C-alpha cells in the first residue's frame, strides 16, 4: 500500500477488475462508442491550453457526464470569479498522478480540498459536479465520484480521494487494474477507466434488479 493507510474501499480494485475483465471490455465497447460520457476527454482537452483556468469547454465536459452547471455559476467559474479558482488550481499539480500525491496533499485544508469546497459553494454545483469539474482540469489526479461508483466502493466516511490514492499506490494492484482496462481508447486516464468500469457495472446491476 501507500505510505499511509487511511481507510479503504469495500473491494480490492485489482481483484475486482480481474474478476470482471470480460464484462469491462464489453462495457467499454458500449460506453466509448455510444454514451455521452465518451465526449468528456475531448471537451476537457479543449480547455487544456491553460490548465489553471476553467473554460467553457470544462462545463461542456461535465455536462457529458450528465450534470449541469447553472449559467450564473458557470459565469463565476469562467469569468467573474475565475481568478479565485485559478489561484487554487495553481496550487494543485497538473503533472502528477493521484498515487504520487502525499496524503497531506489530499486531506482537509489542502488546495484540492479547498477547491472542491469552493466549487460546492456555487449555486447548483453539488459534490458530484464539483468532482467532475476538478477531473476535467486534473484528469490524472482527481477521480470522478458519483452515487453509483460510491455504491460499489463504499468509501469510508465518504472520503474518496485517499482510499483511491492508497489502492493505486500499490504497483502490483495498479498493474492489475491497468492491464484489464487497457482496452479503453487512448487519452483516457486510468482514473477515468476505473470510473467507467465501476459505473457501468453498477448501472447494469441496478437495471437488472429493476427488470
């Protein structure tokens, strides 16, 4: 594991991915050809010219993941209060992967935590939308969180970043996961591949349970 253990998910992601390898491959084939979320990376990349400033394309990116940012809040994010958000983004590495971060860089009070808190303060932007906005600007560092993913992973105390960081800090586990999800298109980060694999699995299970 990583250099500090702070809770864990209900499952070992390496073992889970290996157990569901065939299904993940099939799910990726559907998701990255037919789901709106397949546009997330493309829209995010359009705003990558300045990784420390939210752009209109970041708002489009999160809308591809089935959430919306109200126009007044979007205006604050990309225009009238843009510098405030940029100041926080500048404190968050753009060239590091989640598992390379120290726990202290993800805990309460860290720049990442402060940005998430500030985004949640925008009208109509809850915790899920906030994580998706952060993932658009820091795709290697910030995992997408929503109710379906949390349902399977069951993050301890609602703390998601640190357990994910600790699971991926184990090179053997990370390789297990990476090998299974290698069938995703180029340009999709490991964090997003995990998100899609888990999200599709839980969504299918829920649909089957309700049929």
